C-alpha cells in the first residue's frame, strides 16, 4: 500500500489507498483528528482516497497528525512525500552536473592536447 504526502506548515494532504471508498476508516480518521487541539478542519474525499487537514502549526506538527492517522489505520506501507522527491531530484541534479562537468573537462583536455600537437 502506498501513500503520498504533501505538507506545508498548517496544511497536510495525504492520498492513501486505505481511504479509497472506505468510509469507516475515513470517518474514524475525521472524528479523531477533529477532536485534537489545533486541528481547524478536516476534508475527506473517499472516492479519491485523500484527506486534507488544516491545523495550527504552533500547536501540532506533521508527526502528530501522521501518528494519529497511523493509529486509525490510514497510514501503512510505503510513504512518498514531497521531501523524498526533493531529495531524489537534488541527488539526480548533482549527478547530472557532475557528468556534464566531467565531459567538459575531457573535451577541454582534448582541445588542449590537440593545440599542443
């Protein structure tokens, strides 16, 4: 089972297969989250399998909300978050720049050797 998480302080959106058309889990999650201090609103779309939580970032954090969702059975398996995607993109970008720089250095060396000969 996989989840996708998008988070900015004060707003957390999760897509999870465990929420898709599972009104029992969605309702349990909504009831539990709404009862938490700092949660301002919870919007669930069971057909899309998503939940959006607006909260006071000074009172709650992402870990608190994810922990609650895990307790009610909405979070399990592999999680892909924006942070994970950013880290992968950063690593790929560094590798790409390194490869381009290596090719440029090789070409410069060839040009220099050609000029000397």
